[in-house]
C-alpha cells in the first residue's frame, strides 16, 4: 500500500491493523534540532522524554493504523512488537522520543498513538502549549493494547 500525504510518501506493509509506516517522526528525530518548536514552546519541555518508538529502518516505523506508536517504556514496546498481530520478522530499534519531536511531527501532519503511560506524560505538556487534551480512560481491551490516537 502506498499513499501520499502532504508530499510525503508513506509505505505500509500491513498485517491485520498494525503495520510499518513512514511517519514524519523518524526524519524529525534524525534532525535533532528542537531548540524552539512552535511559538509557545520552551526548551525545558520540548526535551522531556514522552516514551519510545520503534523502527526497522529509517523509513519503517511501528504504527497502529497510520499513527506512530509511542509506548511509555521499552518493555511495553517490546511487548507490543511481540504481539501476534504485528509482523515482527524484521529486527527493530527502539529509541526515546521527546515532546518537541512529537509536536514537530504533529505540526507537519503526523498522527501518534499513545499508550497510557506515554499519554499521561504527553497531555499535560501539550496543554501547556495550548492543546486541549483530557485524561483518557484506558480500560482493558481484548488485545491488551489500548492507544489514544492524536491527529493534528
């Protein structure tokens, strides 16, 4: 499957609803310049670690639907990658992601799927810069994975 969004090409290799995709986040993480993102951001919050994302190459990031998965811990990301609904045949790298990187990705149109731990780190900071996010109910699901997807 291939689709173009805002002149960025996303490649996805689907297995059930989870797949690898190329969100803008990977490129943003590689840039490393997040001193001032947006007009309301400060260095003290854009460097806060929100969670972890995983990728098998610079163009293949673990996604839930079309949203880049952000887990609250490396172990939770490993659990997600080991689930029977995700094609884990490719080796993956897990990296920290920071608030500023996520906001920059959202400004460029990328959606993100947060688990409970990462969302609870993200939403108070997001509210400080003018987003209107609320606490979420993370009730158990049949798969054991519950994500809140934030779309710009």
